[in-house]
C-alpha cells in the first residue's frame, strides 16, 4: 500500500523591511502633506509679489519654509520621537540585538523624509507658478532650495531626539513655540550668525549666493542633527564617539558661514545686475533682471520726461539697481514693488511716486523753516501734480494747490520749461528760494 504524499512545508513570507514600514505608517505621510500645504498657503498670500522674479521666489520660499514649516516639523518630530515612550516599549526595544544607531535612523526616517518631500513638492509648485512671468535675467537658486530641504529634515530629526529624551506631554507644542521665536529672532538680527538659520531674509534681487554656501548650510544643519541622533541612540563607549564625525563637519561648516561679511553669502550677479536702458531723455535704466519691465516704466514716465527733456537740473538718467547713482542720475523706486506677475499695475501711481522723488529734497533736521514754508509746500505739490498727476485716492489731497496747478497749465510751453528750470535749480529746503508759478 502506497503512503499518502505529504505537502512540502510552506516557506514563511519574508518579514517586511522596517524602513518602508516606518515610512508608510503613522504620522509621517500626514506631516509631509501638512508641510506642503502650510508652505503653499504662506506663499499664496504673497503670490503677486514673488512671481515676477526667480530671486523673489526662492527668497520668499526660504523664509516661509523656515518660519512656518520649521516649527511644525520640530513639533511633529518630537511627537514621532516619543512614540516608544508612550507605548512603553523602550526597554523591550533596548533588549533586541539590533544595532541601536541603525534602529534610531530607521525610527527617525519619517520625521526627516516626509517634511523634505513636502517641501520639495511646495517648491516645485512655486517654481512652476513663477515660470511664465520670470523674464529678464536671473535663475532659481535650486541649490538653496535643496539646502532648505536638508534643514527641514534636520529639524525633524532634532525634534525626534527631543521626543526620545523628554517625556513631558507639552514638549511638542513648547518646542514649536521656542523654534518659531528662535528662527524669527535669528533671521532678523544683524549678526552674521543669522545665516546659520534656515529663515534669514535676503533683500537685493540682483544678487546670487556664493557657490559653497548651500553645501555648507546643508552640512551645518545635517551634521548637527545626525550628531544628536547618534549620541542619543548609541550605547556608552566607543559607538558614541562616531557622533563627533558629523559634529566636526557641522562645526567646520558653521565656522565658514560665520566668517561671511555683513551681506552674507550674496554677491551681485553680473548678468542680473547689468543696467539696461531705453533711448529716452532722460534715460530710464533698470537691472537686467527687470528688463521686461523697462518698456512699461518708460511708457509710464514718458509724459514727465517730455517736460524734463533738455532742462538744466533735470536728471540725465533714472535708474535703480546696485551701486551709487552718478552725477546727473536720479534714483527710481523699485518698479517690481508696483508690479504684479511682471506687469506694472498702476503706471500713473508709479509715475507720481517717481515725481515725488524728483520734487522732494533731503533737508537738514529742522528745515525748511520760515514764513513761506506752507507756500513752498503748496508749490512743490502743484509741480508734482503738474508733472505726474496722482490717481484718485492716492497721495495727499492736492485741492489746496489746485490754483497753482491751473496757473502752471495756463502758461505757454516755453514759460512752463523756464519755470521748471528755475524750480529745479532752487534750494527747496529754503522756502524763500522756491519760486511761485
């Protein structure tokens, strides 16, 4: 009689890899979505202001990520780091033979990976939103975007370490508050140490960062976070000495950043800072990064420039950009501040602002004084309204100066030019020298 065949023993399914399991479950995916939503919401509120230039986009993204995303990631990392403590499994995990540093790296992966992914998604959306409008010179600073991504991941790891060490329930919200205050205060200080933080604000749109700054920033933030995680997770003795390696890298990078001058890592970009001018008289000159705005600014100033053409005391050039104005140059207000997505919104309002810079004068404290002060102020207001009338609802009320405006308009073109030449030559800080129309 034949013995019944026996089924081969079943091979147990392989155990799931710990890293993908950690990344898929828990708070991690929600944290990434929250970072992306928070950064995009902060950017959306100021969208018209940053969509015209690549520099403005990356600068605003940098500050928004640091001030809004940083505290959130610190708090969420703290919550993720305290998971084993809340579950009461710290002693159980400490008894397993697996390397504690490797286990800590896997446990901290969601706090680092998902915020970084959320930030990259938000950055790609913002860069895509700027693409149709960012004409002229310049480029997006992708290296700084990646450095901010590393900084955000590092804040998640630091929050994770705090969560492992501190079991107080209010640690996470308190860490968010402390993080926000620290990042905000650090970003607005005049000290060179502000460039160590992930939220320092940069002002000049014709600049570019030095090439080594982004890698140094990433090494500074990533080295500190990795050193803290290794020191916290490693058992006593030699394994903890490995934390000195990333700590040394971080300190070296931080020392290089601290040696930066007051302007930080920013230097004028020759391609973006180069002046481009129209053919008018007076000329209108803008940095190449704003060359797409030049025809609009020229058209807005054309009526005023027609009256100033060839007059003694009139500007030779209107310009804005790096460097000091030369003889005969007059500064222009930044046209991008009056533009939305690369288009000048209110040309009449911009022209009136330029005329104010021409008509007004920088006087000593206490000037002008004298019995003719009020009359001189009315004359300046009348000249301003004649050169570039303010749109309704903008600027000061010009009704008191309207009789003087009418007198200017009643003059012949030759008389108008003669009066304007006398007005520009007068010391407007001395009311007695300001001529009546």
